[in-house]
């Protein structure tokens, strides 16, 4: 099978499960509020299927890319699932925090694109997959500027983004990521 990009909505259930696992592995350091089984249940229904792309190589999902615009984001959480998984109080808090960070438009203009997330299968890293996914994103013809956020302690990712032409646009503050030892958010921008 040829290496290819595919929308999440076009994947079979096996490939969707592979993509969810890659996402959870890629963000496990930030997803400490739940067990692995709970995360699988939560994120199996959270991907906005027309905003999420995967890279398939050797008939397996190797990377996942979620894209946001000024009208849609790559994740959409179900409040009822949060309540069922975590109980009434914890479920409401988790839903509120996830909803707040994932469903508010990340960019302002119709021609802006935002990389909500990018994760690569750990066994497939250093094979150019992140570069292929990011190149695919900013080559989408309807977008002019591409933004992404990286945490200051994620030095390898920041180095890759700089190599690919992203520059620091602004630095932010996030008490949760700082408290977890992950650093502060840096928004980077690539201009077409």
C-alpha cells in the first residue's frame, strides 16, 4: 500500500483506534487526569472527523494531525461521556476545561490555519512524518498563515518547527502546564 494522508472520517475502526492510541501516547504527559482506558473512551469520540488527518505508512497509522480554523477545532468533547467516565463533579470540571481549550476558535481569519495537535507513533519518529504532516497542512490552498503552539520544554518539537520556517509569534502563560513542569506555551507562525 502506498504511503498516504487520510481524513479520520475515512478510516476503518482499526485505523481510528491506532490514531487514538498515537494521540494518547503523544500527549500522555498532559493527560494525567484519567486512566489509559478512560482516555481511550474519551478521545474515541472526541475527534472532529473532518478536521483530523492521519499519515498511513506500511498500512498503519504513523501520525495524526488535528487542524483548527476560525470556525472549527479538531476536538469536540461530549459532556455526557465526561460525566459517565468521571462522575458528576469531576466530569463537569474535566468537560469544562477540555471544552474551554479545544472548542474556542484558535485563529481569527478565514485564511488562518491552526495545528491543534500533532503526534507521531514513537516507533516511527525521526522518519520525516511530522514534516510530511505539517507540509501537508500548510499546503492546503485555502489557508495563508499557519499557527501552532509548542510548550517551552518541548525543545525537539520547537527545533523542528523552526527548521520548517515557523517563527515565535507570542509567548503565553498556562498555570497547568507550568505546574506540571512542561513549560509555558509558545505560539509559532508560518507565513505563506
